[in-house]
C-alpha cells in the first residue's frame, strides 16, 4: 500500500551528497554490451561435479519409481443430469396429483 505524502518520511540530502550521487551515476553509465558478459553457470557446475567425482564424494540416490496413480471414477455428466431431471419431473407430477403446490 503506497504511503501518502503526509506519511512518507522526509530525507534531507546535502548538495555534496547529491553531487557525488550524480557523478557516480555518470561514471557507471554506459552502453550495455551483452558480449562483455558470459554465463558461466553450466561450466562451473560441470567443474564442481567432476571435482566431486575425482574426490569420490559421490553417493547413490535411493530413488523409488513413482507408484501407479489410482484410476479416477469418471461420471457421465449428461446421463446424471438427465436422470436428475427425470426424478424432478416425476416428483413434481406426484405433488400436483396429491394437491400440493411447489414452494
């Protein structure tokens, strides 16, 4: 939830601090060149795995195969709807025959 202007804390910044901040941003700004960056995650991970193998710091995983999922009971919705409508028709007919009104 955003603060209103009355609730926001005030911060005092000196002219020297503002000047230093502007200078820092200016020095750090530049054109972004993706070629200057390299993703080393995969090679680092491979190196660490190979090192563990070399030091024999590996262990076998006890992985159990997943149990077979139980089969679901599939209901024919159209048949259930028709049966429900048939029951309601029969009930409403019997109520009218006996002189009762439906609520």
